[in-house]
C-alpha cells in the first residue's frame, strides 16, 4: 500500500515520513514532564513542524516498561486540550494519537486528530478495532505482548520475525473484516523484546515488506541504544541517528522520533543516495 488517506488527504509513502513525538506524560523515559502545560506542548509541536515533521504523535500515557497505570479520564484530560489547540494553531497539521484505549481514540478523533497509534495492537481493548472502523481513520498496528507493566516478561518466541509476521497477518485480517482500510504496521522495538531481539528485528525488518503495508520504525533514544552503549536516553541521539539510517535503508516508511531536525537530515542524505 503506497498511499494512506489521512483527514481527506492522500499521504504518499514512496518518500519516508517523519513522525515527531509529543509526550504529555510526567514519566516518559526521555522527556517526561517537559510538555505538561499546553503552552509547552504547543511550542514543542511548532518546533517539530518547523524542523520538518510530517506527523505529530501525541501520547498521554507512558508506555515505558513498568510505567504507572493512568485512568482513561486522566489520559483524556491531558490529551484533548492539546489536540484542540494544535488544530487551531495549524489546521493542516496531521495528528496521530498514541493510545491503546478505544474511548480515548474515539474522543481524540472527534476533537480533531487524524490517526490512531495503538501500542496494544488491539489486544488491550476489545473495542479498539470496531472503534477505528467506525471512525474510518488510519490505524497503526503495533506488535507487543502484555501491557507496559508486564511486557518484558513475555520475550520468548519460536522465531522472532516469523512470529511478528503471524501477529500482523492475523491483526490485519481482523481489521479488514471490520472494514479498516488504511493500516500501518510497527514491529514494536522495545516492547516484549530483549536487547538482542531488538537488533535481530532491526536486521530483518525489511522482511515485513512482504505484507505490502507501510512500516513504522520507532527506536528513538530507546534502551536498545543506550544500554548497548552503556549511556543514557539523554546521550542516545547519535545512536538513534545511526539506527534511523538503517531503518530508512531497509525501506521503512515512517520513523518516529524525539529529534525531528536530525531525522529530517538523515532522510535528506538518504534521498541523495537514491538519485
């Protein structure tokens, strides 16, 4: 699938897209607490758009391993005012909402967001697939197991990439049966995967292209980088840039990042290699 319908516009994935991360949480692993105020969130979004972000992905529930539980109402209270203000700020902005809850997805889309990024892959809320179908919006289907509190105890696979492909085949077939048209797949770096499994997945991510769907890669400043380098999320920008380069070289269509300017530079340089 080369194109995706987003808010009445066609997004062409023949050129990779940059998704900027806007965390509205106090406890995200890298930038938790930085954008809790609406003014701070708007300033960050404006900077990412200026730097070349194609999509802004807003999350109000930290998905880091061991993250604290947050109620649906608290998630909505964090999320909806920012979505509404971003639409007022720039009507052309494309907003993705990072949530595994159908109720949050529903209200966020009605507030003006355009697509749903579900770390649960539909497994954390039985109503998610039907809700996305009803809303008729693009859906990012991410591979994971368990929830943020339990996922790192569920890392045993028969064959990592084959098992992930099976997960996507089943999920896509179910989504199609509900009438969901635009599906993006995310193999879920860091979710129910060990350090070694993350690198195996990175090495073999191009195998997911056989599914014929846009692929999203999200490894910005994750532990697979800073643990391998024995550093910290704050010191992981260089490693992120290296691995984003690998993602693009393997045909990934969207890279999800904290640092938009650097990711855009990677894309520009990779484009020169394709000339």
